[in-house]
């Protein structure tokens, strides 16, 4: 009887989700319409994930991966690498060194990072009853092409990745990256935010609606970022309720700070497709509205472009057509230092 009742609940949730596809037929909705759609879609997902959410209410750490003991190298995804030691401070000007009270290191800051590493995760094909998505694979493929061609990134694509694959890839990236590198991580797929705790989650393709063990919490995302020793790190998240990642600290543009001085600091930034709302999976030319604007912004960037400027252009492009608001924030828990910023270095055309 209980199994039959659960099947009815899941069928109802799927029916509601099907009534609110991400594509807005006839153009983007008005604010009131979008709010109503937001509430209904979130209620449907809450119903769909009810068993996993109940598990999280009883045990908020149900989705978390343990941190590896000191000196232990993780096998695949059995644990997370511990936080990386703070990078050696770069040689600063006397004024900056005195202001920061940091002993100078022997070397000076480079104008550009030594390497640019990008890990892009795109999830379309979810395990039923979680509905599939339309654009993430196309989005990460196109963004990867732009990053490789225009900015010189070494790009790794994870397509339809489960939790073990994602955690293992991020552990590998943390083990490989050096302080002088620049690292970009992009996740495009399902996400969820709990109403009571406001904790956000990535939902990998092999996630279950019955248990949260296959989900990835924002706490673990922050731990994974903290394990990467690079000074330049940015996480781009195109998923529903992804704004929770950028909520830790509102970013304030460093103003006229010179690039050499920015590169001396550890910078951990997050650019998200929206705030506390579902985001559109489709937008233009087979891409989400966020990804489409990100591609256009990166293709137009020349020379050196701060992440704040990328966010501002993307925010303008998205909000003039859709009632979703991309966010930009700093992850202090992952080691972000005041005055840091992520810098995009475009190659010569």
C-alpha cells in the first residue's frame, strides 16, 4: 500500500513538472507569472525529492563526503582532499606588503597564470523519475570551445556525470593544480535548495529521490574548492537555486588594483545563473539563457577582463529578457582573500 502511495506521489510530481517546462513558450513571462511558476515548480520538486529531503532533515550531513585523513590519497571519490595550505605570498610592492603585513616571497607575481585549467560538467540524462534537461551538454561543449580557443584553457568535459565521477575529477584537479595556475569549474545540471536550512545541492545524473547520498552539498563544493591550491579559482554554476553558492560574501570590485597585485592574493569566486529561483534550461540557439550570454560575453572579451565585468555583462543580458538574476560572490570559506578577483586573459586574435 505504501509503495502504491509513493508511486502516486511520484507520478503527480512528474505531471506537475511536465506542466512547467523550462522553455517559455511565446516569450519570457512577466514577474508575477514567473513567481507563480517558481512556486509551483519548487513545490513539485519538493514532492519529488520528499524522501531524500526527510533524510537530510534527520541528518544534515547525509550527502557529505568525509575529508581524507592527513597524508591519505583518496581512491576515486571515497573522501575529499583536505584544504590546500595557503599559497606562498608573492613579492609585493613595499606599500602593499606593509598594508597586508605579509612577508615577501623571493619571486614576483606573473602577469598571467602559468596554466589555465577548466573542468566543465554538463548533465542532461537523469535517472527517472528526475526529469532530463535539454541544454547542459551543448552549453559546456560551446563554453569549452571558447575557453580553449580564446583564452588558452586546457579543457576537460564531464558529460552526464554521477557523484563519484564529479568528486573524483575535482580531487584530481586539486592534486594537479599549482598555486600559479588559474582554475575554472563549471557545473550545468539540476540543483535544489532546502526551504528550512537554505542549503543548496547539485543533483548528479545518478542521484536518487529516495536518498541524498548521491547529492553534492554546497558545503562539499566549498571543501573541494578549498583543496585546490591555485590562487585564481572561479566556479560557474548554471542550475536552479545556484545563488546559494554566491551568498557567502557579496563581491566588491577591487577598483583600480593592478593585475599583478590581484594575482598575489588567493581569489575564489562564484558566478551563478540565478539566485533563489529556478532558472531557464532553454534560451537561445539551443543554449540556456545564462550560457548563451556567457558565451557572447567571453567571445567579446579582449585582453584582460575581471570576472566582475563578465558577471555584469551576463547579468545585463539575462535580466533584460528573463526574471532570473545571475549572482557573483566570494567564497571566504575556501580561502578567498579580500581584494582578490578572477582575471580572464584572452589570447591575441
